[in-house]
């Protein structure tokens, strides 16, 4: 029986070639059984199987052979099977990542939004922001989200603080970074699909409002009073397209 095409990985496992998978479930069943036997005899620890959506008919064959779901994307499902008891299978991503922006103009006004789909009926003003896209930096995300939601262009200055909490969407955890930005424009154009209202609100009115959460008051206060941490490139280590590193303001790079 022909063994499935596969390559070893750094976890002493074997990754099955998704593109070379047979489309016929019966053929796949026989080749998978033979492959698992051989890989076990070779001392490999885990079999990794990515099934493209167009070959979804193979999934039940894999689960019958002892594979478990690891994670899924829009067009694939990744399954794993331990070939050795207790073998390491690294977890998939456990967190959402988001960023919000504190934008204060020269009139001491804070840029705030009231979301269209909110829990309360009355307007609830919060900072503009949202989730990072795959491969997107924090600074890029917060500038993009502010522009999309409010129409205001803003420049990232510093990372002020972050909030980490559990039990978020789909039982994942969530990390939310709060950034301070300088406004580059003032005219508001709301994103009507998500935002009901956007205004420049005096900072002191925001901090005194009973309809603003204590958490939002704290992070705005922190943005005003704290120097935050700034972006830094580390020569010989970081590359702009892959890394985003934040260090205390004024810190000199190590020579």
C-alpha cells in the first residue's frame, strides 16, 4: 500500500501533504492506515493532517482512525493524532488581539464613538478601535480602525496600557492595547455600518460622565498622564514587516 506523501516537522512529527491527498475516501482510508503503521514504527510522535475544504469527505475517515480536531480556517481543517502517548501537540491561538486609540485634539477634546450594535439603548461613548487583521501591527491597526470608524486621520505615538481578560468570544481570551495618537485631521465621517455617532467630546466631560465605564476613564487618564512606551527597532534582531517592539520612551538602543 502506497504511503501518503509527508514531511517531518520540528516536533518529531510528520506533516501529511494536503495537496497530494487522494480524493477517494476508500483509497485514503487504506493509505492512511498503512502510513500510520509505518510512521509509528519509525518512532514519529504526531501525525498532522490538513484537509482542504474541497476534500472534506476525508474528515470522517481521519476521525475514525483516531485523529482529533486541532483548529480550522475558512477553507481547511487541521487534525492531529498522537503516535506516542503524551507527545507534544502545540496549542492553536488562544487569544483575540485588539487596539483602541486615545485621540485628543488641541482643544482638549477626545474622539469618541457610540456603536450601532451596543448592549444599552442609550448612547455609550467609547474609544474607537477594533481587532487586528492577520499580519497587522498594533500601530497600523489602531490608525486604520480610527480612520474607518470616524474618518479622522491620526498618527500613532505611544502604547499606553493593555487589558487582558478571559471568557471572550468562542471561549477565547482577549488582549486589548490602548494607544495614544495625535490627530492629523478633524472632520468626522462615521462608518454607518458599525457606528451610530462620533463626536469630539471635552476630556473633562468624558471623565465626569456617569455613562462612561470606570475602565475607559482609567485608560484615558493613563494616556494623558503616562509617557507610555514607544516603537523601537533593534538592530540585528527586528525587521519592520515582522516585528513590532515597544520600549520605554527615551530608551537608547544597546550598542
